[in-house]
């Protein structure tokens, strides 16, 4: 199933804007796209400069094609995702991105 391209563009733009460009060598926020969902991940270089960047999941946005709605999922300490009950699914992915960004809920950004 294909995710809506306009929503994917909006998610990628939102992620890119979370961290000022001059700090991208230290930390970035990116969107990992799958068939039915998008994971918002924090990307950091290895502390010792050797190896691959770490990709730590912050949240998951899951799309349901039959309803055209997006839902937020939160990540537990075992890296498993669970539906976030404080924000109902919506057709507006921007509303979910705004919630992740400004809700103040430490479940996303700690």
C-alpha cells in the first residue's frame, strides 16, 4: 500500500526542521518510511567516530488506507510500539506532527 505522497513530504519536511542545519553533524530527526507507517527517528553519529550512526525511534505514524487516517504510536523501552490513546486518529498528519512537537508529553522526546 502506498502512503499519500503529500503527507510523506509534509512528514519529511517537519522532521528536517526539528534541528537547525548547523547542528546536523551532531543530531538529526528523520523519517523512515515503510509500506504502512513512518517512523520518526533521532539520528546521532557514533560517540567515538567509528561505525554507523544510531537511529533511535521516537514515534510511529501509521496510515490506514480504508479510512484515510493517521494514528500515533509510542515506543516503549523494549522498542515496541503501542497506540497513543491521548490523540485520536485523524486525516490530518500535520495535527499529529504538531502534537508530537508541542504536547509536552515526555513519552516522545523524554
